[in-house]
RNA sequence: GCCCAGGUAGUGUAGUGGCCUAUCAUGAUUGCCUGUCACGCAAUCGACUCGGAUUCGAAUUCCGACCUGGGCGCCA
C-alpha cells in the first residue's frame, strides 16, 4: 500500500497545484491572520498614495488595500501593470476594518499576475454599463463572471441535483439514450441531418421511443436528463434548437400517476432551490420566489378553450392548438402551475391512449406555467393492434414504424411518461425574460458560436 | 418563413437633411490625489453595418444585402 499522495509529495515543477492552494475569498476573515487568495481583478481604484483593488473569486469579493509607501517594489509594479479581469494571486495579512467592504481587507506582501487580461474588455463585468444579450453571449465566459449571471447556473445545477435526487429516491433508473438516430419514426418536428459514415443519420428530437423501449425491457421506471435537437426555424424567447429535456417513463402507471410525480417533482425542486440557493435568488433579484402549492388544477382542454375565448381577440375553437396568446390568457386566469388534460385525440400524437368511453379525447396532458408550456406527456397506447390502428388513423404508414412497433409485440406493459423542459423550468422559476438566459451556450437559428 | 422595431467608439446610448470637426455615460492611455467603495480631478484616444440611389449637401431620405431584438407562424 502506497501512502495517500499529498500536495507536498508532488514534484516541485507542478506549478498548477500551487494555484489550488489559496483561500476562497468568502473564508477570509480577520481571524485568518494572513491569507493567500487568487482571483480576478474586479476593479482598481488608485487614490495616489493609497490604492484599492477588489479581487473576486466564485465565493465573493475582497478589498486589497495598498498603502504605497509601505509595500514592496514588486507589489507597486504589479498594481501598475495589472488590468481589470486579470487573474492574480495576492498574499498578506488580513485586517479587520469597518471602512472596508465585508469588514476586512488584505494588505499585500506579494501580488503575482498569473494571467494578464487584454484591454478593453468586450463587456463590463462590474455592471456599470449594461450589455445586450447578444453581446453577452458572444463573450459568455466574461458574462458568467458576473455574480448575478453565475447565480442562474448555480441554481440550475441545484435544480438538476434536486431532480436527480427526487427521481433516484423514487426508485427510477437513470438511463442515457442515443442522440444519433437513424430516422424519425414520426412526422412532426424537423430533424438535423448529420453525416454518419456512409449512412443517413439525425440528431434525436426526443428520447421518447427509447424510454418506451425500456418499458419493454422491464425497467419499469426510467428517467433521463439530456439534450434534444429540433431543427425548427423559430425565433422566439422560449425556443432553442438544442434544449435539455428531463424525461421519465413509468410502467403500470397511467397519465394521472405520472402527473402526480411531475407535480411533486416541481414542488420538491422549487423547495430545494429555496432552501439551498437563497443567496443566489437574492443576487438575481427574484422577489416573488415561491414554492408552488400542491394540487395543480387539472383543467380539461375544452374548459381551457372556453377561458381562452373570453381572454383573447383572435378566434379559437375546440380542436385548435393553444396559441401563445391563448396560453397567456389561460395562465393569467389560473395564476399558477396547472395541467391541461383530456386533449382531443386529433391534435395529439398517435401513441397517446384514447379514453375508453370517448375515443375523441385522449390521456395526454400538458403541464403549464402561467407564462408557457413546461411539459407534455401521456399514458401511451401499449396494445399493439390499437397502436397500429391509431397510426393508420393519423394517415401514417405502420410499415415505416417497425423500429418503434417491434417492442410492442413481445410483452409491453401499460405505461405513461412525460418530458419536461429544463431550460424553461429554470427560466420560469427565476422569471427570466429569455430562455437563453438559462442556457450557458444557447443554440438557435443564428447562433452556433461559441 | 411573415410582420414590426432597430444597427452610431470596447460597452450602453443621444442625434429625423446643413447648426455633426457626432452627445452623454462607461472604458482605455497618461498625469495628480492616503480610506475609496459607480472614488475624484485634468488631458488624450476611440464610432455612424455594407453596397447602391436621391441631393449642392446624407448618421438622418429611398432601394438591396447582412445582422440584432420583439411578435406571429411552425414546434409528434
């Protein structure tokens, strides 16, 4: 047994390890005595005989105070040479002082410029001057240095953790399904074609068919959090060509059961974020953060249409899709998260199970935030003959669905599931005006870089 | 794809035919300043998306292209 390696056992030329040896800024207190910190130069204020540098790492900001007559030549040269957003390491004694932000400041014995930032910067990290989203996304690595922006992604991470935790604890198996697929087994959304050796292939629009195959595989409860790709040429604040989808599929469950799971998941996720991310929520400036109350209304589609009729000018009738304006009108009436249930079979996909007593409506649902749709799902038709019949009813050719249909011939349990848009979940949770704010490197019709 | 609004220093903006050698803020450079915290002061630097047209004269009007934002459509 060799001893556990330590930092000091590393070769002396392993400079990179020394960089790790610094105190996170939030942990620097007057009680620290002296500290070695590393981070980005947030601002420099030179008052003549006295200069202040604000140093920022992901944990916070600290003031470094430089009394010019009392510090070394090396420190003076570094203060003069450094630019905003450069990476520096600073070490020296920590002093308690009321005048300094956070009640403490660091007086440097040494300042090392690890990486000098070019000037001028593509955007103002200190937020004195705003920047448009397009400018921010072009320099996303600088944009995310702004604590208010980083907070969004810390919350997104916490939300994903909560979702994984909830589903894992509920007995779900996490799966990963292929994103490169041979063909669409349905019409509908446009797919991105890709070059796959000498074959035609596409980026997958949804893990749906694979989730269902896992029901035939006997896994009973599966989930996946992963990317989906849609080649639609839409340009809106809530659509992306690459999105993150949270998908579940459950055997021996109906649509009502998976709706309960979804509702509980949303409440759990909000609750976890509220509990663990209060600083980030405050930082972003969300004032009305509230965990949704249990018992999301189950609004039948027919009633939703009636509400929409009263709320909007454009004509809308039973059998129409719900337009964005109708979505907003219904959302305003409902005031919180809600489900739309009992959709006309005609406007839902072939795989949705129809009601026994009224085949004109089906066991599909959407879960809505007052601003927009977050999730859609259904109890699936698991009976082979019915499924083939429904494919034909949609005017589609069952022959081209063989890949999808095969598992249904060898013992497919009844099952239901849904897909939930992770990006929209974060967007609506934090009241962001554009879904791109909730995505580090969004992909839309016009943006492929960075 | 359609409709609307836009495109002015690194960033965010003002400027609707001559008063523009283009405003303000921030920034960058240089100098002064010992308690700043959007530090202050002084000087300097830095821009009209591209192409065509109208006009004595275009940042400003018109046409086209490209790009951006918003709305719609599309989004099993």
